[in-house]
C-alpha cells in the first residue's frame, strides 16, 4: 500500500469524531445557554460519533469482511461477525443516547467504553506484541476507540452540574467544556 493510501485508510475513522464536532460547533455558535450548548453537543456526539460511526462499522464488517480483515491486519474469521453485532449494539445505544438523560448517557458511554477501550487495548497489544501496523489497527481507530465514549461521559457529567455553578451563561462552549 502506498503512503498516501495508508494514511487515508488509517485516518478515515476520525471522520466519526470530526463531523459531529464540526456540526455541534457550528450549531452552537450563537446559542447563549450553556445547558443548551451541552445538550446540542451531546446529541451530535451520540448520533454522529456513537450511532452512525458504529452503524458504519456494522455495515463494513458485514458487507466487506475481507476488506476489513485486511484493514485490521488479520485473516477473516467468524469473530468478525461478532464485532459487527457488537457495533450494532453500540449504534443502538448511540441513537438512544440522543434523547437520554445525562445519567443514562454516562451509562451508555461507560457501556460503549468497555467494548471500545477493550478494543483499544487489543489494538495496542497487536501493534507492539506482533508488529501489526495495518491502518485499521493503528492511527485513527486508536483515537476513536478512546474518545467516542470518553467525550460522551465528559459531556454528560458536565451537564449534571447545577446551573448555579455556571461561570457565565454567555461563555463560549469550548471554554465551558475545558
């Protein structure tokens, strides 16, 4: 695989983080309420990163398993069907999170994190123990496996804060999350 192809394939999973982040940022530019900004970010993240990103992985593992096996640096196995169905479960949880309470979103983030953080550990192990530098084993997938559940949890925890702890109601969203 050429360098540009490798980089493109390795970076592709980042789309599931970038599109929801850009969408939420654009949508909240003129929203004065911190609580409303957090809700918008949570919904974009739930549907875009968690829901659509996981649904894409389901589709990819079910329809082009040989391509996915090559992308992750393995041979095709029946385990790939299990990965597809696990991602379908994550997609359902992500779509559910769009209308969930903050406490439910924390639970959804933790549940998704158990699968994705476990996958992250597996990717890193394969990378160092077996030299698996396939684009689907390193790069963007490491970032998405870490951040998709983590950001959902952080946003939900932030939205549990009482309104009295808001610094300023007109504060820009990125500073409010930091």
